[in-house]
């Protein structure tokens, strides 16, 4: 049973890393190459779509890592799983305090109501997102290392 939990947790976190990496290094480049209105509208749509899914994914990943840490507390690699869980907690805190407020504003913007500093706000979101991606990659690497 523990083996299945380890694999499921690692796959769930790995897929989340893949999505967030893709947002950072693929989708943002595509959206950034579009004309102003289209790029910002794409960011807004992505914020609405992923904003509905990612909280469940982040919290679910954290819960799975926590269960793994408790269930495998007497097994090799538990410290790495606890480290991964701590990093996932950090990613959730970063999301709630730094990224979600910008995303919540952005997903309501239209060409008529965008603030003058909308590009700076999106750039700030992108910078924090790069840091968050690094944090969840570290969490994923810790989980993978705990498996071996």
C-alpha cells in the first residue's frame, strides 16, 4: 500500500510540476508574443481556468506527501518526504500571498478596465511564478530521491 502511495504522490506532484513549468516557459512566451490585448486576455483566461484547478492540485499534493510522511515514517527517505512536504507548504503560502492576488485581479481585466500598470503586475506574477516552479521542482526531486 505504501508503494502505491509513493508512486501516486510522485506522479501527481510530477504532473503539477510539468503544468507549472509549461506555464512558465512555454505558455507565457506564447502569450507574451501576442498583441497586448490578446496576450493579457490569454493570461486572464488561463488564470480563470488554472485558478480553478491548481488549488486542488497543490493542496492534494501536499496532503498526499503528508500521508506518505506519516505512513512511511519508519522507512528510508522519510526526511526527504518531509522536506518535499515543507516545500509544498511553501509553494501554497507563496501562491496565496503573492500569486493569487495578482491572478484574481488579472482574470477580471478587459481592454476597458485594465490598470495602467497591468504589464508590471503580470511581470511580477511571472517572477514569483518562476520561484514557485523552482520550489515545486525541488519538492518533486526530493520525492523522487526518497523513492530510491
